């Protein structure tokens, strides 16, 4: 027994006849439209992001030096006030205030925003004999939450 197929009904033999120029010409505009749509879909798009809720708590500022809440110094040399401001949302700005003296400091803006900012400011004591200075420092995090104020009193003899 043998299987006989006619040439016109054979699938593989009929395909070359169908793939002639007359079948592909009407498909060219459709093919070009599909290619253009695919190219447009591949453009760079903004990613969908969700802001982190944060902790809604401002930064914690600690003054490491001078060590105690009240410090007594002799007039003359500069006294450095050192410390750090910490916030997991990132510290945006640290503010410094000296009350009772003749000094002021610009706010510090770390760039880029950091979780921990270390600071040191020189307090002038020359010519301030008998005065008491109050140093106040606080931070604001990247979400705009203000932290508590850390302060020291400096008595100048």
C-alpha cells in the first residue's frame, strides 16, 4: 500500500506558491505599523514609585562636646561645640543658634542628604567675660519634620 498525494494538495509544496510577491505586498503597511508601534512602546518611561511613609519624627541631635549641660570656661580661646544629628529619613538641615554672644551661624545643608550629620562649631569667648552663652542646635529631616533642640550653657568667667 502506498500513499499518494497530488501536488496541489500537498501543504509544503503549495506554500512556495502562496509566498509569492502578491501575498506580501498588502501586508507591508500592516507590518510597518506593527514595527512602529513596537518602537514607540519601547521608549523610556517614568517608573511608578511610592513615597516612603517615613517615621514622622524629626532628627535626634546630640552634643558630644562639651560633655555637661553647663560648662565654665575662661575667656580667650574658641570653644568647639561638637555633635551629630541623626535621622533614618535623612537629615536635610541642621540649625545653630548662639544666644548671649555676638556670633551667628548659617544652617548646614548636607549634599547629598545623609542619615548622620556630624558638626563642630567654634564659639568665640574672647571679650565675653562674665556672660553666659546658650547654644541651641536642632535638625530637620528630608520630609520636613523638625527634631528636638539640644542645648548647652557656657559660662565665661
